[in-house]
């Protein structure tokens, strides 16, 4: 999926939409992106469906619930949602995050706003619309549309509470050889790591940690987990979804710099870990 680095800079979470329906051209581009956002790094195949608000379900099928994918007042006048699912399996949540964030960045290129919704939405309506299988998880949905000219009060309060416009300093996120040594970021690496730092994350916790190896060419991605928070939704570990988002952002920046490489999970953890850290994958240079 060819995405511009600018899409990372222009993307931001939108909670106040103008309510206008998507254009046919935008709907077509979004549905095309469902295939373009794959393959995912660990081999899962998330699937997605674009649904218009108020058109979820069918009177002709009693098994499908009519109505909206409610967001409990936190997001207003959403014209459409992308609902998604992935089969249970190792690293499926990281793959889901990687794929859906590809959609988010494509939306930014189309001039559309979006917002990840991982907790507070009507899961039964979304599952019915998607036809969720018994072997599948539905980790999140995506609200999409044009941003309203004026944000609602709940929108402003949510952004303030989540510190949505703030990011942790690079010294807390990126490390050199071990996790006790903050990385002195080179001009080459600054774009890669800033792309990760700008990524969205659940409750803006920013749980990604990246360690550059001694040779300076391989980057190891780890999760610093808030275990209580990450298990709040049962088997849907939302901070593992965040890891997939980080992988997508890093990869987009690497491609923009014509930096050849790919994500690969090594057989053994490449570094000694601190408490609550877990190894996810490594960016390995090469064609």
C-alpha cells in the first residue's frame, strides 16, 4: 500500500463530523483500500465493511439488527463507519491494527477525518452488520467523514481528558542498544521515529518502545504494557492493536525515505527486557 508521509502528519482523531454522506467516489476509494491495506506482517487477513449510519441491518433479515452503531454521545453526526474483524490467531491484533491504520492514512489522503473506536460502541449492531464469525474478533470500528466546522463539547472534553494533542518525548520511546540508554536520534532516523511518535493509541498511552541495535540498522519494536488496561476488554488486547499502528507508521516513513526493509519477528527476543515489556517484531534492512 503506497501511502505518503504527509498522511501521518495530517491525520488526527475527529469526533465531531458534519453528518454529510460520503461521496460515491470516496466510498469506492475506501472499499478499494480494504484489499490494498493487506498483506499484514504476521499473516492474518483482517476484513472490513463500509456501512452508512442508520443503514445498518435489514428489515428483510430478522437476524440483523437495525439501527446505528452507537458511540454513546462521544462522537457526533458520523456519516459512516468501517467495521472490521480478524480470525483469532497469534499476533492477529497487531495485524488488525496495521491494516486498519493503513485505511486511516488513506482516508487522510482523501481529505476525510476518522476516529478509532475500540471500547464504547454498540458491538452487537456492528457484529450483525459484519456477520461476525464465531472464530473472529471484532477489535475496533472506525468512524469516518468530514470534520464539522465546530467541535462539540463532549469532543473537546474527551480530547483534553485524553491529552489527545500531546506526545511523550522521544527519550521515553526510543533507545540505543538497551532500554537504559535513550537514542541520540540521527537525521536519517528522525523521520522514522517521529512517524511512530505521531501515531494514535488507545487513551493516548503511547505504549510503543523502539530499540535500535548497535549496528544502527535494525529496529526492535516492543510493547510496554499496562496489563490491567490491556486486558479490560478480555481477549481484545487494545495495546497490541497499537503495536500494529506503530508498525504501519514506521513502514510508511521507511518507504518515503526509500529505506528498504521489512518487519520480521525473530525467533528469540533480541534484548533483555524490563518488567512489563514484550517483544513484538523487528525492522530488518534489505530488499
